[in-house]
C-alpha cells in the first residue's frame, strides 16, 4: 500500500456519549486522528449542518427520527475523493446502523476503484453488519478484511490504541 494517496473520512459526535460521559472528542474521531498521525493520511470529518444536541437523550431522539424517516442530513463542506487510492472510513454504530448523514456522504460519492478500510466504534454491537452495508452502498469499492471495531470506551484507553496499532500493522501501515 505504500506510495498510494490515503484519506481518513469519519463521522463522530462529542458531548454526552453512552458509556464514556461528556467528552470533547468523540471516540471515532479519536481513532481517526490516531490513524492520520500514524499513516500521514489526509482527513475529512463529516459534520452535519445541524449539530446534534449535546444532551445524549436529545441526540438519540433526533437520530431515531432521522433513521425512522430515512433522512439524509446535510453535512458541511465536502472532499474530492477522486485522487485517493485508499480511504479509511470511520463512524459510530447508532442503533445497529450507520448514522444517516454518513449514508448521505456515501451516496454523494463515486467509490469505484477505491480501497476502503472501515473502522467503527460501538458500545457492544461490533460492526453490527455495517461492513456489508458499506459493500452494498460503496459500489465499485474494495473493502479490506473485516475492518476494525472497538467499543468507544475502550478506544479511549491505551489498550484501544494498541489494538488500532496492531490492526494498522496487519495492513502494513
């Protein structure tokens, strides 16, 4: 994989989070920043135009309404992925699925010929079948292995970062 241009794309939510309390940086963002630091990749954070509430319960209510209506919340800015060979793609698991603004991002881009390495945080659901969802929605992309997933509470520990480092090493990164 050396010599290829790499990008880390991720969605993450700070503030009050399940299992970790109030945080300034979401668990998925913490992993994304670690990947950028270790690989020298460029990065793009998917940030919704309408920020999610800081209160966890209020955020759940909004995210549930978005999921129930199959919404595609808009996000701020964009990134041209055409010049990237490899894309690390990160997100939290929200009720067994991708956050709806992540679907919006995926659907707006051409994934043909891209190598995608998914990573996600959760609090007990693993990847929740989302790697298959990515295969079905990132048409033309090659997804590498089973990706990387770790509980958000673990991602914030030395053990979580060691697991990430081991995963990156297994990819030759």
